[in-house]
């Protein structure tokens, strides 16, 4: 991957229409979903935001296979019906290509270098699998940060359990979508989707290297 502290590359089919997300500096930015195949045969449906220039809607259509390189970004939007802010995690596209069929693969590769912004939460599943939930702050060029939820497994879960807030670590993994249910104040059960990075490798940065 390119030399950056926040890079994601995915490949899959566009599985939604393009919806105007926002405008900035005279440009329109559109949101859409991409279905990425896992090795198991199941899929992750991942949200993408791309500028009109990158997207080029004249040649890029729903149903097409695309490969996207970009960054994982997070932001909060106010939801009037819930009277609260909603955390949004998305892929901000830097480049979109339409590869030939023989060149298609299904990448879902993430790398970022960030800082723990909450204490990790270690737990075990009913089946005895070791898991740790962690949140990392990753600096962006505009002096802001993205806050990325991650999940570590087995020995990596035991490793991050011992780390403290502010620890600088590198993460390799994949972005995934996960369905869950949430009950609102009226007792209604809603279907929700969470996005997170499933970690395949962790390195703790040396103090002298990044300090």
C-alpha cells in the first residue's frame, strides 16, 4: 500500500444508487454502497463517499465492479428524530477504477497508524473466542482525526487488553459490516448495521520512532 497512515483498498460491485451526501468547495460528493466478497463466500456491504470528479457517473453505474482506494473517515451527524448525534463510518474514495474482468480481485485491505482513544474492552464469546474491542484516532491531513472502531482476536486481543489510552499502534486488517438489533425507547426492535475493522495484524510503535 501507499505510504500513508490511513489506507483502504476494496473491490466489489456497486449495490445501491448514488445519493448526494454533501457539497464542499463547489463539488458534489455522493454516497453509495459496495458489496465486497469474503473468502467464506459471505459479503460485506460497505459505504463509500466519492466526489463527482472521482466517481464520474457517466461511466460508473450501479451493478458495475469497481476497485476503490481511499481512507476510512468518521464524522457525526445530528438525527432530529432521535435528538442525538449519529456516528458515521465510511470509505472516502481517492481513486476508483473499472478493471477488466480478467484483472478483477476482491481486495479488502486496511492499514492505518493511530492512537488508542478509549481503554480496550476484552471479552470472550459464549463459544470461548477471545475478542477485544478498541477505538483508534487516526490523524488526517486537515488536522482532524477519524475515530475507527476495531476488533482484535485471540492473541491480538490479549495484547491490546494490556495497552493504555494514547498508545500508538499500527493496524492491518479488513473493513466489515455487521448486523445487529437495537430496541428503541418505544420498545420497537430495529435492525442496525455496524462497521468496524477486523484486525489481522497489530504492531505497537516504538516511542522513539513516533514520539
